[in-house]
C-alpha cells in the first residue's frame, strides 16, 4: 500500500503517489483506471510529479523512459 497518494489535475493521470516499502512512484491513469508502480526514483521525484504543471508531460519525459522496471498494481 502506498505511503501516500495525491489527486492531480491532468488529462492522463488521476493520482500520483509514493510507496516507501517498495520505493516506487505510483501512477493511476485516467483512461483505463489502471495503477502502475515505477522503480528507480526517490520520493522527491514523486513529489515533483504530483505538483508538476504538466503531470502527463513530466511522466512521459522523466519517468516512463527511465524507470528501472514497472508493474501494474
């Protein structure tokens, strides 16, 4: 279970969070309602994503291409 989840204003993402146990950024997508966990980042990245002017843009530019691994949760 994530340490925290925050609702965000984005056409692509509904929530962003951080799971301290697995050290993963958690992203809940709007289109299908699926939630994915991304490894290789620290909590600061999750915080920046949750406050980004363009959450979807930051996700596509800084998270998705550089994740060590990801999985649906």
